[in-house]
C-alpha cells in the first residue's frame, strides 16, 4: 500500500475530556485503552466515551500489552517529582502492580515507553534523572534502556542516551528502535542473545531542529523533538514530532515521508504516539501530551501486529 498523507479533517476526536492521553493500545479483541493521569488506564468505549480503571498515581505515559492482555505502564514520575516505575494493570481482575522500581542500583524516575517482544521480554526507556521537566531536554545524556526478562532478571542494556522515548520492534524482533527526543533522531539496536543489545546507531536522518538557549529561532514545523514511534506492516517506522504537530515515516530505504501535519494544531495537537487496531489493523489512533482527546482515523498502511495482536 502507498504511504500517502492523511488529511487532518478525516480524524475523529474520541475520549474527549481524558487527561493527557500519551499513548493508546488495542487488544486482539478490539478493546481500546489509553493513558490517563487520573487512573491506571482508561478504556475507550466503541461510542467514543471512556471509563477510568485502576488507581490514580504518578503520570502513566507509554503503555503496551502482553500476551495475557495485561497493560504494561511506563509511569513518568518526573512530572510530580515522584518515582517513575514500570507497572502492570490487568483490566479483567483490576490487579495493579509494580514490576520494576530500580535497575542496576538506579531508581527509575521517568519510565517512558515499554514494548514486549515475542519471547516475553519487556523493553523500556527511562528518559532522564533531571529533577525538573525544563531541564530534561537540555541535551543531557543520562537516559537508558532496560529489559525485564520473563525469569524476573532486569538489566540496563543501553545508556548515555539523550532522552530515550518511544520504542518499536522490527517485524523479526531482531532490532529495537528508540527515539532520542533531545537529539531529534531515532537509534536502532541489534537485539543479541540473552535479551541484550548491540550498540545503537542512527536510523534515518535527523528529523528537525532543536530550540533553546543559544540556538537560533526555529519555526514550529521544523522542530524535531522525536517522541513515540510505531512500525507498520510495510516496514515504515512512523515517528511522532509533537512540537511540530507532525508525524513522519522513515521508509526501509531511509527516505522520510510526512504522513500527518497540522500546522494549526487544531486537530493534531502535539501527537506523541501512533497505534493500529481493528480487524485489518488500519484503524489508527494518535495520543497526545496536550490534547484532551484521542484521535481515530484510517491509516493508508496496516500496522505491524504487536505480540498481543498476533
């Protein structure tokens, strides 16, 4: 299928009134869940309304799902200067538990995005140890990636990263992609035996400019702060650029295609993650760090099925 741009007018606003829906995940049965700062997770109903589930605490950020249908939650604690653990919530039983609070002797302060591979490993980014949000994107390289294996062992597998954010797996689960927000790029890591990672290398080009003290003025549409990433069935890596109200895709050949752009931000407002669902995996959901709603539309290309959707 051709990777054609999506008109912003084609999107429907759902879950209106939700609190900072950073991410969305869709179960194999079609249930749709989104991040919400007022609870563990919110379920978006077929009529567009939403129901909050589980306890409130911290700042649920990126979410994903395991094969058992449990929701994996990266809790970005930096917003309230709280701890930022990796958590899990079971929408069937209501059980809410903390999976990881510390790894390698380092407390998690900003767990950002988890992804689950076919072997049951949970890969997750911890973005920064900055004390306040304004300092988090100053170019510091204090972020790291860690893995929680099915046997319970947990290990830092990549560090010295500039605000590692969204993660995605290749179709064969041999590569892990990671957005580096304050480097305006994406890194790719080879997944090694034992759930470890090889060195990260840049995947595709730098996706825009950065702004801040000492840097020249930048138009919003040119800002390159990379956030969530998602892989489609054709091998295109979709990358959200929230400051530019834009979503681009890096093709397997390394070209960059703008898939969504809303200069006004009236519809696509600070997009942070893309997720696919529906019987054909072409229902497209977009989360946001600023909008009080989730967007739903149709994708020109099906998403790559995640482990819980396969």
